[in-house]
């Protein structure tokens, strides 16, 4: 892609991202804010599963862990939400690092089952630890970011800009790591052939654990943003439905790109919420149909629709990759 096209694409993306802040409508601001949170969650899943090849069905657990850590730090410890954000990310990253150790021996669906079990364990703890998490009713009545307007559209606009800044920073960090550092090249090598990567001298243990920690930490950051925006965290955020939706957004946007799942989350969440006026069941059916169509007919997702320069070589799974991509 030429520099002109890249600059034009960035300009269009910037306008699209900041447009909701200029629309004085609470419903639009609410959808846009939550869509940005989902964009960070979907991109964090793509870093681990789409980019590194370590299949995770437990990102809802990291998301919930970040949300509960931030909420309890503010409600029970009286800490500022600005401190709750890094605490939520750090707590999820530590648990993700611990969950990464089984990944050293497990692959494919075995690893997916372990991460799914971890998310279910986090959900059960949240549901039964009444004194801290509030149990099935969740935790609420905690502060959000200080210094915001008391209410109305102005509050929604400022909150949206805060979420956009933090979520965009998280996505930018992942893009930098994956495309500008040796870790990104190691992640791709592990995804393509872990045995070959080890034979080339890549310390797969370190990089797989790093991917787990970074991915889960950013999922926890998304959960902390969710907690401070919605101001209610219940055990349902750790359900398998949360992970399934994040995976669907990543597939819709394009696996192994980081920016694709973020874009897919923005569009798919917007469609999902807009169709609620038709009916809750119908909007879920529509989202499912969209994901199925993209899996069958557009396996590279939205990221595969952009024009590419240079030849591409096919892989065995039917996905094509640029031969001119930097190693």
C-alpha cells in the first residue's frame, strides 16, 4: 500500500472514530463507547490466537478479572479509577502469565479447553465471593473517572474520548509490538511452525508467555474500562458468550492483523446494537449470519478486502499472505 493510501486511510479512520463525539445523542455515544471497549478486547484476543496461534477460549475471564479488579480497588480500597485501570490490566496479565505455562505443553483444542476452564473458574469465584464481588447481583456503586461533567451529553462525550484514547493506545501498542519488534517476528514464527521456530534459535517459551501476558493484560484493561463506563460488573461478563463474540469480531475483521479485529468489533457491535430494535433474537441471528458468510466466502475478513501490492502465496488453509511481508 502506498504512503498516500496509508495516510488517507488513517485520516478516514480518525474522522470515523471521533465523529460520535460530535453527535450530541446519548444512544450513539453509548454504542460507540462500548464498541471501542470491544475493539480492544477483540484485538487482544487476535494478538494471542490470531497472531501467535495460541488458541484461547478464556478471554472473557481476563476481561472479567480486569473489570472486577478495577471495581473492587475503587469500591473497597478507595483507589482512584486512574489507578484501577493499571491494576485491572496488571491483575489480568499476572493470571494470563500463569495460564501461559500450560501453553508450553498444550496446543490446539487442548489449550482452548484449559483457557475455557479458567474463564469458568473466574466466573464461579465472582458468583460466589459475595463479600467482594457482590455475588450474582454483581458489584456496583463505585466511582468512575473524576473530573467529568455531572451528567448529560457532555459527560458521555468526555467519557467516549477517554475510552477512545486508552483503547487506541492499547491497539497501537499491539501493532508496534507485532510489526516493529523482534517479538512480533517470533510470534509469527511460532504461529507458522513452532518446531521450526525453536530450531532457528527462537526462545518459544519466553515469547509464548509474553504473548499470554500482553494479550490478557490488554483484555483486563478493556474490562476495567467496561467497569468504569457501565459501573456494574456481574459474573455474566465472564461467560463463554463474551469470548464467542470477541472471536466472531476477530474473524469478521481478519485474523492476524490486530487492526482488522478492532475494526470488525466496531462494525459488528454497531450492527448488533442497531438491530436490537428489530428484536434481541433477530439481531443475534443477523450477527451469526454475517460471521458465517465471512468465514466461508471472505476467510481473511475485512482486512483481506483492502488492495495489496505485490504477489501473494497461498497457505494450506486457504489463506494468502504477502510474500513481501517483512520477517
